[in-house]
C-alpha cells in the first residue's frame, strides 16, 4: 500500500510535491480562519489575513535567499519556519496588529502546511527514512528527479508519514488550547515545543544524508535543542501554562543529545554510529567503487569513513575491516550491504585477525 504512494505525479502531469504544497496552503488557511474564530483572544480579520499570506511570502523569500547564497535549492524546514514567523511578526507590528496572537495563528497554520508537505515528501522521496524491513520503495524515476540512486529499490522507513501523524496531534492540541484562556504567543511556543520533541526523535530514523551534522547530532536536532531552551526561558519569564513542561522538554533533549554525542564518539564503529545516514551514503559510494574497480574478480576499496572493503560482489563475497569494528557493528553493516545490493546475507564469518569479517551474500532478489 505504501509503495503505491511513491509517485512523482498526481495523474499524468501534476507534480506531487507541488500539489501537496498547494493543498497545504489551503488547509493552513482553513486552520487559521477557524482558530481566529474560536480563539478566546480577540483577533482581527486583518491579523488573520496576514497570518495566512505573510508566512507563504516569507517562505518564498527565504527560499530565494538560500538559493542565491548556496547556488542551489535548499529547503530546510526549521530555517523556513523561523523566517515565516519572524516575517509575520514584522508585518503585524507594521500595521499595528497584536503580534503575539497573529503569530500564534501563523504558527499553527504552518504546522498544517507542513503536515501536507510531508505527504508530498512521502510521494516524491525527499526527507526519507533509513532502510527498514517495512516501509516504502522508490524507483528509477525518483532517482532521475533527485532521489539518492543507491536507495532505488531499497525499502525505507516511512518517516514522512509518521511526521504528518505527529503534526496532526500538535495541531489538535493547539486548537484545544486556543479555546481556553491563554496568553498571546503560547500557541506558537506549544507548537514549536511539541514539534521539536517530535522531530528530534524522528531524526533518529531519517536516512537523507545531504544535511550537516555535528558530533552525531543532525541539523534539525541542533535546532530543536536550542529552541527548547529558548522556550523554557520564555515560559518562565512570561508565566505561560505548563512552564515545567518546557523545562522538562529542554532537559530531556539535552540529555538525549549528550547521550548521542558520547555514544558516537566513544563507539565510532558501534551500531548507533554506523546507522547514521552519512555512513550509509559512504558505504554505498564505496560499494559502487568496488563494483567498478574489479581486477580479476577482486576489488579493494576504502570508504571516506575508514572502512576497508574487498571481495567480489558478483560472487557475493565481501570482506569488511576497520579499527574498532566488532560483531555488533558488522551486523549493522551487513544489513546495509544487503539492502544496497539487494542480496540477503547468507553467512557472516569472523576473520583470523581481529576487526575483520567475511560476508557471503545470497542471490540478488531485486533491482540493483
């Protein structure tokens, strides 16, 4: 059922990503309109209109600036979200409207837009998950449109669908709070706080490698961590509802971040470190060179991450070696090799020397 969702177009010509984006704009506008009507804080029609229009204009402006600076199209959700909220706040202040209440509407509307946008991501293959026995498969047409070629035919965890489901809960909770007494700005804080916790966790299943990371933390995890502490400080000063929740969320994300950093640095060849997205891309690149550089059936290559591979892929023989590589780590690598080559692992044998393992692959079961 999920595989049927992997379509670049709706119908014959309508781009799935663009179509879901347009649907998201409409759904976001509906959510903003409903919230403006039910909120116990008085919100003017002018503020509601700006909360619908300005985030979209801010998004386009931020996208254009990013394209000029980087020379390519780069859509980073947190960057676009913050740009949209700041742009909305500036527009509301310019016309003399209540900034906090208007930004609240915009924040929840953006969450609705993102919910639909992630469904577009699911269809076209961007923001995808890691290889998993249950998930969605993308084909050669997706690779021609920019999807990672080495993941064609590989079943991937449907993280985009999970994020959409989580966003639905965030929006629902924000709507419940909107009809209760609250201060301007609280809906924005709640939306950002809940989404940060959701996104931090989902990043552990993301498989797209074209994003920066530091000390094992992804770009989005760093954003979520920083924002969580900003919200905790603001909640304490402004007297928002549930200030301890913001503090607890910040402490939890900090503890999780420290745990990730320690595990990645102390066990660079451990299961967690080897399962990171850039490691998968690094292994795929090395396997590609291995397949192209055979000499009398044997090829020897080394990945940028220091993993040495040798053997004959046609015969289903691969040897892996690296410092600190152990049996647990090689099982992770074996699953990745099996997914990338579409050949299940028949057997793993430890070599005569430490940190060296031999893998025997079964016959190919799908497209490569």
